[in-house]
């Protein structure tokens, strides 16, 4: 933050501080990923007790405007499109969020619901209680689909979840207790970081290279911190888009075996690939929890995920889910099962790939001459910023120009130092034309210079 909240020190209260900061966030004066002043610093600046600032920051968290990272301070959160400060005459162009592109899923849903409505046994089944791990036919459909990641197709190792985030929450609640150490890439999935905060886990970000997580960094951290938990995304890593070679996966699997680690592996983005590389979980199946989902490759409202693990661990995760929501509502898994059986799921995923590739081609045209990382069929670009731009000022300037992106800071794990880079999502813009407008605006901002109040 470049200036103190606009409230007089003598009148600074918890509510007034929180309201002033909230307004700055909504107006774009404080950008997503920007670090707020330390509690003590802001308290001294305003002449108030530290506890007053702490309560104000807590109010920002309750409003969803800020997030505290244990041991590293409080950061501005990305606003949802509805909460974003509007550009006069038009909503902001969203290149920040990750939402599947609309294709034929509405027509596919209309057809499958008509089929279900003509099946009395199925209609009764989706309104009845289900086992915590899911109905047998839904588990088998998930197990068959997970074969693409090198798994065995054994349904006793698979349970149904309300998306990968739901499965991740169940796994972490089962494996970890407050104070435990969780290892992950130096840049990692924000949903994981939020869960770790809520469970009071210590997150350690590990060094990466052009392929992703380094085995030697994992080995050293596991030894130094006596850690037992690892979360990673080896294929189409979020946010960098990196994919590990088979040799790298084997090296990581060797460390996992040697150090007795539990691997929680995210293959959500890898689901877009027709032939994804084998999951690390397939190399260490008895020490792994594989998380997959359909929401990023079909529709965000299709809250269907699959968790593969050793059967004895599934029972423990299922107990956590039973305490949480009793069971997964069976209608969504029934839709997914029918789409998987008929081939409709593969058709929808293929359409998603086609749409992503078309947007990638458009991005290559708009960003010609700029350096960025990308992967085929993947809707994200990883964009290191050229000097003199730094991530937070750039995001703020872009936001004022009517375009939203995510900064690297929002993915930084633990105390990892975030690079000056942004993730550009190509799939949330409502049309190719809107995407082109957003990318052209991004280039215009890049070619300008930061103003004095945006200096890092």
C-alpha cells in the first residue's frame, strides 16, 4: 500500500480503517496480490493500538477482500467480477479467473436430464441416501475415467466428491493437524493455500525449475522440516503451465518413497489433455491421493470430482465427508456417469480443447514480440513482467484500464518470494473479441510507464 488510509489518526477506529481499505481495494487503488502494511507499521502510522489494526484486517478477511498468510502478512485478494470496480460503461474484462468456456454443455444437460426423467429407478435413486464414497456405478465410472492418468481402474480405490476442492479438504482434514508442515511448489494453487490457513498448517514453498518441482528441494525440505505432506501439480501446473517429464516424476516418486511422504496430487487441469502423462500417484499408489475434477473442462457448476487412494484411507476421508455434508448429492455424479459412458464427456472436453487452442492462437497474435510461457490446450499464459513494471502496480494499472489479471503473489506459498509476473487466463472472456480487446489493452499498459504513485 502506497499511502495510509484516509482517516485522521484521532478518529481511526476498527470500522473506519476497514472501510477505508475496503474502498481502496474496490476502487483498484490497492490491487490483487498487494501486501498490506504490517499491523505494527500501520498502527504507528495512524496512532492506534495494534489490536485495532488486527481487527480491521480481520474484517477485510470476513468481507473476502484480504487474506492472511501465516508468518508473511496480509494480502489483497482478487475480487470476483461482480465485486470489481467497473470501468465506466462496461464491466471489466476478466483475464484473471479460470472458468471453462461455454460449448455444448447446455444441450448435453438438457438431453441427459430428459433421459433421467424417463428412468424411474434412476429418479428414485438420485433422491435417496448414498454411501459416503458414492454409488458403486458412479465410483466405477470415475475409476474408468482416471485410467487416463495411469491408474488401475479399481473402483475400490475411488470415491466421488463435490469437485477437487471438496476432496482436498477431506484429505487434509484426515491427514493433518494444526501446526503440521505442508510442502508444495513455491507457486501453488490458491485453494490449497486457503485451506492450509484455515487448518493452521505451516506451508513451505519449494524451489522449481522449467519442469516444476525439484526433487532435491523436496528431499532437503522433507528432511529439514520432518514433513510428511506434499501437494503438487505435475501436469499443466497452476499458474506456470509447466509439465514434468517422466524422468522428473520418477525422481520425485523416489524421494516420496524414501522420505515416507503422503502425496496429494492435483490433475484437474491435466483433464483437458486427450493423453496426459502418467500421474506421480501411479508410481507410488499406496502413498498417494489423486484429485481430479470435471469442472474446469466442462462447466464450473458440474461439481463432480474423483479422489483415488488406498481403500483404507478412502474410508477415513469418507468419515470426514460424512461429518461435513453426509454424502455427495447423487444427481451430479449421475449426469457425469452418463456423459462418461456415452462418450459425451470426451466430446465436451474435445470442444474445450478446440476453443482453448483458438484463443491461444489469438493470444499469440496479440502478444507477438513479448516473452511468456504457454502450453498447448491450456488456457493460461505465464507472463514475466519487463522492467520497470512490478506485479502489483501493473495489475493496478491494468485494472484501471478495465482488465483483470492475477499476480504471482496470489500463488506464493509460505514465505516464497513471488516473481514479478502475472497469470493471464484466456477462457473467462465472454468472446474472442472481448479477449482480443483485453489483450490489446494489456499490451498498451505494458508499453506505458508506471506513474510515480505506482512505483514499487
